[in-house]
């Protein structure tokens, strides 16, 4: 009986051990198959990356038929490792592909039960990946708080706080009194009293600013037939004129359109027929006083229009005053294919109806993007703001001297804080704060810049690309 008991115990132990070893072997094979399936899924993604390099607009794997498409992954030592099933979907606007979503499901021949799926978004990286993208020497003051990559083709004096890279394309530059250097002196590409010097980089490759130029004629065509066209004498939505014609509001800084964005993806359009001028100094020509016609004195309501979902492009052939709450994603352009180069005026706060990534704004001005004299004391603007040939800024105004602003506007000269959430793309030097004798005297006392990481990976349609090369800008396992 004792022998039989010990034999039973032994048999139970051996059985349990064998079961454990078998289970571990199965787990090992399952893990192997899962990891192999993951590699196969990545191989499928890279295959379609290669395919799109040679066939940029082909979403059918060369078949002309809907997917999914099977890609066989070969074993270098012979045979096959498994297959990747590819689903390809294009994100389009106005009939033009903006980005491509590629989903690759990998299956290993070792065990088809364990599948892995990866997803990649294929597109040209946009300027929305930067908090600031500049084409001139610039001075970021001690009050500036910058989140996201900051780049300039010129020199950078960085006295503010940054939590990402600050990059200059020059190794040295002449810092003048305009940038706080007296007397003028040669400085490194990036220098200053900022706290994030460990992230300063110079010189880095020059950024081709001309390469991000928008094709205004093409965008105007899309807006005319599928989007919203604010022509100088009429308004068209999806190719249909809204109401009659009116006296031209184009070709001058004293007239234009005021666009009020609404959270339900509509806009209110006003024709600006009268403005009041005040003296100002522009940062791109600081030795000359100019008259700014940014204060609206008369306007006519034209109508409320829904932004077409298939072509969310608004093209204005005139100066634009912009404000409101952005519903979905939209691109607004102020340009004239003739000799006139209009501005966009950030007339009031611009916010998003949703901060989950479904709302987004890109505002492209043929010349400058400006904050007017009459603006909120605490101002917030969200979006990608592109000043293609001019600059982004708030001009210098004063309450004293022969060129002071009218007394009823004195309280607007010096404002408290400006928060920009998104991207600033400026051909010229950015300036929203002015100092007189070392003291704050005009503009916004405190400025905060934060890039929008959600817009960086899926910006509004026709947001200028930062490079002409396509790549996967986002990758994740599903």
C-alpha cells in the first residue's frame, strides 16, 4: 500500500509538471507567433510606405479595387513568415488627398490565431508641428513661455522659458539695439538669459520658407466651386452666389469682411464698409509711422453660412477681421491674386468648440496676421496662423505725442496677456510687446505660446507642409 501511495503521488507530480511544461511551451509558441505577427504587420505598413513613394495618390495597391490587400512577407531563409492584410483610407478635402490612413493586420504562419494590427498616418509633416516657425531675427522676451519647437532662419535672443528645442539656422548674427544689444555685437545663433539653454541648437539646416507658400489661385478655385468664396463684390457657397452683388470691399486696407466663427460649424459674414485710422509703428519698418485702419466703424450683415464639410475652405479676396468659436476644422485664406496683399486681423478671442482634436483653424494671410489696437486685455487665440509675406504682431501705439491714439482708446495701448495655442508662422519678425527705454509701453505684457500637438498630426485642410517629403507622422498599435 505504501508503494502504491508513493506511486500515486509521483504520478500526480509528473502529470502536473508535464502539464506545466506543456502550458509553458504553448505560451512560448503563442508569444512567438504574436511577436512575429507584430513584425509582419509593421512589414505591411512599410511596404505601403514604399508603394506610396512611387504611387502617391494610389489607395488601391495598384489594383483599382477596394481592399483589403494581402501582402505576403517572405522568410529570407526561404518560404513565408505570414501575411499582412492592408486597409487604406484617404482623408480628402475638396477632392484632394490630405493624409492617408494605412491599417495593417499581421498574421503569422506559425499560428494564425494571434493577430497584431498597427495603424499609420501618411502625410507631409505640417507647420503645425512648430510653436513658432520664423524667417527673421527674433527676440523672445523674459515674459515669454514657449511650449513646442521654436525655429528661425535668423538669430534668436531667447530670454523666455522653453520646454522644447529652440533652433537657429545661423551660427552667429549681429544683435542690434532692436534686440536689446547696445552697442551692437555679434552673438551665437541662439543666446540670452532663458532657462532652457540645454535645448538650444545652432546652426541647424535652413528651413525653406518659400517652400511653404500656398497656391492662392488653387485655393481660390476650391473655395469658388466647393467651399466659401468671399469675393470683393459677392459671396459664393459651394458655387452658388448668396444674394446680390455689392460695392467692392477689396483692394484696400479700409474695407473687407468680418468673419465670426460659430461652434455649430457656421460663420456669420459682415461686409466692413468703414474703418477708423490710428497711427502705428510696424515691426518690419520701425522708423516710419503708418495709419492702421483696423477699427471697424460701419459694417453690413450679409448672412450665416454652413462651412461645407467636404471642402472646409474659406477664401476672401480682401482684408479679413476674424473672431469666434471654431466648430470643426476650417482653413481661412485672405489673399488677392492681383497686386493687393491683404491682412488677417485677429479681432477678438478665437477658441475651439472641442479640444479633443475635432476642432481646428488654419488662417493664412498673404501679408500679415495682426492684433488690432482694440483687442481684449486678456486674449486667447487658437489655430495655425501664417503670415506668408509679412509678420505676425501687434503694432506700436502710444498715448502721448503728436501721433497718439484718440483718448477713448488709451486703455487699449497696454494690455495684460496674450495666449497663443497652436502655431505662428511668420516671414518677418514677430512682435506683440514694445519697450520704451527698457520699460513696457505698448502691446501685451505677458505672452504664452503653446503648440497644439493634436493639430500637428491632423491639421486643417491645406495647412502648409513643413517638408515636401511624405512620411508616417503617427504610428500606433490598434
